[in-house]
C-alpha cells in the first residue's frame, strides 16, 4: 500500500517556493496554504535553525569568522541572515578590521553603510556587540 504522503504529493505537487494555487492562495510545500493556515511556531523555529546552519556552513571557510568570539560570531550570523552571505561579504572594510581584531573600527564600518540606516535599532545593537564583545 502506498503512503498517504506519496498520494498527497502526487495530487498536490511538491513546491519549494511559494506559488498561487488554483484557488489563488499563496501556497508552499505540499499544498500548505500560507494565507489561511500559515506555519506553527515549531515549524518557524525549524526553518530558522536550518537557515542558521546554512549560514554557518558558508562562514566556516573564513578564518576571520572562525577566530571570532561567540558574541561577535552572533553579530556576523545576524547580518548574514538579514542580508545574505553575499551582502555580508560586501562589508570588506569591516571584515578587514575584524582580521586586524580592531572591533571598534569594525563597528564604525558597520555604521558606514546603507544597511545601518535601514535596520536601525538592530544595527545599533549589533554595532555595540561588535565593539564590546558583550551580548545584548
């Protein structure tokens, strides 16, 4: 006997990006109606944990990241989560300051960006964490 999962995938399809179903609802996965049902807290945390793992897998190849203390690693992960690893890597002056362990300068380089003004209190908190090495 075939599983119900196989049957539902056959009938609903399996989509990894949001799409509009025939009823016009934003849907993902196997017919998950995001507009009416959404996701649970557990599902949101699961997705978050997977996103963090993906970011970490991308960043562990950079010695400037690996050598950071845990608070400053959180800053970098947060920035990468917000703007993508590619966006983070465009902060070349900040990265150079991190390589030199000049965290005051790294924080100032974070402030010297469009990102800083776009995310406001988040950026201010992250700059303080970068400069002090202390958690929020």
